């Protein structure tokens, strides 16, 4: 029986989807929470990996509050740069594969065609910079069993996210204004989890981009969610300038999935199809 450790698997948006996907496939999943394991204590992590007999360590733990990161760069760097380094060293010493997640926010958003893994990153936020530093720390270790998955715009069950927030707001308002000049690749966490496992099963190593197929603006994603949920709320497009945020986001961060497709033979389904499934079949959650 296969066994994995999923950091963030107890409470994280993606982590819970990964835990559920693996449990359903018969894997034994260990998902230590904050009080169960000090992730910065490398010997403790190595001991945990040895005790669980895990062959794969999934790291979904990160500092993900994009705007707050601008005010807390040290804490963002601790989780997004230092932690991957500790986990990389621990997985090498314990002889386990490491699957680590990164973000489309490593790009500056100036392209107008999907970003490939060959494109030069140029982050414009503390979050994006610290996530890129984490990638680089890991790649510099030269691990044999490392997969880094850049993903984007997560939505799914078990934790609040953009789509669930929009649905909450739309239930009480006649109109919502949502940014239409940022375009990206929405990712449904159960699909991302299943496709991550496909990469592991294919024996992949290195850097991958993974999301659902297609692209959307935040406004388009919100409008489709509201329409799919049959809520009588108008979704109005606005510009980023009309909705100032502390951190700069890329105007365009659609991810090119061709490397993933070539490695696994899988084309991720379109985000709209995944969104409809999410709206009509709310999944059970772990807690
Ligand atoms: N969300 C997105 O739209 C998005 C987009 C692109 C890339 N990503 C990347 O995808 C990955 C997963 O993101 P996510 O949205 O699923 O993250 P998330 O929901 O914010 O979950 C983060 C997890 O990290 C844990 N955590 C945070 N600080 C910790 C600490 N100091 N010690 C131990 N655990 C800690 C949290 O535990 P607690 O519940 O105890 O706080 C939670 O389980 C991340 O690498 C992120 O950068 C996300």
C-alpha cells in the first residue's frame, strides 16, 4: 500500500483535496497539523517521514495571503523560501519524493500567450518573489525525486476561496463588481490533486504548470459561478485600478499545460466544466 505525507492536508484548500484523492485511491495519508509536527525542525520531519514509511511528501503549506505578505515579508519568506529548503533536505535524507507547489504569481503578467515552464519569472509581489525563491532553493538541491507544480486561481471544497466567497456575496447582493483586466487559469482542487498524482505515477521530475484548461478573468469566473448557482445577482466588470489591492497581481498569468499533457497523456478538463461539477456536487470534507 502506498503512503504519503501531505503538509497542509488537514486544513489547506489544496491539501485537503490531495488527502481525499489519495485516500480514495487506497493510499495511507498522514496529514500532520501545526501542533503535530514542527515543519522547521528538519530531524523531526525526517523522523516523521521514517515513522510513517511515506514514499512521497506533498508540501502545500505556504504563506498564501498575497496582500498581507507585502507587510510581512519575513514571515512570507520563512514559509515560502526557508520551509521548502528544509523539506527538500529532509526528503533527500529520508529518501522520499517531494512534490511542492508554486504559483503563477512568479510571472510579471506582460505576456499575452500562456506561460511555459521555460518563460523567465519576474515576480511583482512579496508573495510571488518568496515563492520563486522557494522553487530555486529546491532546484539548487539537485534532488532526484522532485516535482514543482506551479498552479493558479484555486477553487474547490472544504475551505473558503474566491468562488465560495463570490457565492456568499451574491446571495445577499443585487450587484457585484469584479476585476476583468486580470486573466488567468482557474484550477479546481480535486482536478489538481488527481492530476498531481498522475504526474507522480508517470515518474515525472522537475517543473510543471498545472491548472484546468482554458482561461478567464476574475469577472468571468465570478459570473459563471453566480449563473451556475442560479443567483439573481448582476456581476459587473471593473478594472484593477477601480479595486486597489496592496500587492501587484499579473494582468495575464495563463499557464501553458503542454508539458503536463505530454508527460501524462492527460488534458485537464476546462475550468467551466469543473466549476459546474463543483456547484452541483459539493464534496464531503475531512473535518
Ligand atoms: N490558493 C490559490 O489560489 C493558489 C494559487 C496559486 C498557487 N497556490 C499555491 O498552492 C499551494 C496550496 O495553496 P492553498 O491555497 O491550498 O493554501 P492554504 O489553503 O492557504 O493552506 C495553507 C496550509 O498551510 C498551513 N500553514 C500555514 N502556515 C503554517 C505554519 N506556520 N505552520 C504549519 N502550517 C502552516 C495552513 O494551516 P492552518 O490551517 O493551520 O493555518 C494550511 O493548511 C501553496 O503553495 C500556494 O502557494 C495557491
